[in-house]
C-alpha cells in the first residue's frame, strides 16, 4: 500500500510500475545515451525498491487478514 505522502503526489503502484516498464523499454532501444542511461537506471532502482516495499506491505496485510479468519 502507498502511504499518504505518495497519494498526495499522485503516485500509485500502477503508475510506478508503468514508469518502470517505460524505463525498461527505453533500455531496449538501439541508441542509448550513457549519461541519460545512468539517470534512468537510478530512477528504475528507486521505483523497484518502492514497489518491493509496497508489495511487502500488502503481503503483511493479507497475512493479518487471513489470520483473523482462522
């Protein structure tokens, strides 16, 4: 789940995933600028880290919900 700060900025899991996919597609193009690639790589790592965190939070919430019904 995203925290309130991310919601205020208009960031969602879907938006971040779409941005990461766009970055991945950019790297598949034949003409890549090295300086731009470094920036995109860094942004991709930031997005991947945030997405991983969000998935972990959702997994924890799912486990809590499951336990409440046992």
